[in-house]
């Protein structure tokens, strides 16, 4: 497994934990900040799964400082609600 695949696996696992209520949006944001500081970013183009792509888009704009922590948390809450609707 390449380093890029491993890095993207971090985002995939974070999305799964967030969607399953095992992480809060605030915890996900904190983890994204940690990854950003390590120069690891979500790759929007590689996400095949529509739900993962949505997560990666939020993570990407948050990591680029285009939205605040509060805005990212609100978007993650919306993403969770959408994910649960699709999952049923």
C-alpha cells in the first residue's frame, strides 16, 4: 500500500467513525487539523464513494482555512444526517 493510499485511509476511517457516531464533528475537525499540520490532505478526486467524497470536500475546505471550525462542524452534522438517510 502506498503512502498516499495510507493517508487517504485515514480520511476514510475518520468518515466511517464520524458517520457511526464514534467521533463527534469537533473530534473530526481536530483530527483534520492534525493531519493538515502534517501536510496530509483529503484527496477529493480519488473518492469513489459519494459519501466519502462529501466528507473529503468538507475536510478539504476546512484544511484550506476556507471555513471556520464551527462551520465545518455544522457541515459534518449535515453530512452525518445525509449519510444516515442513505445508509437506511
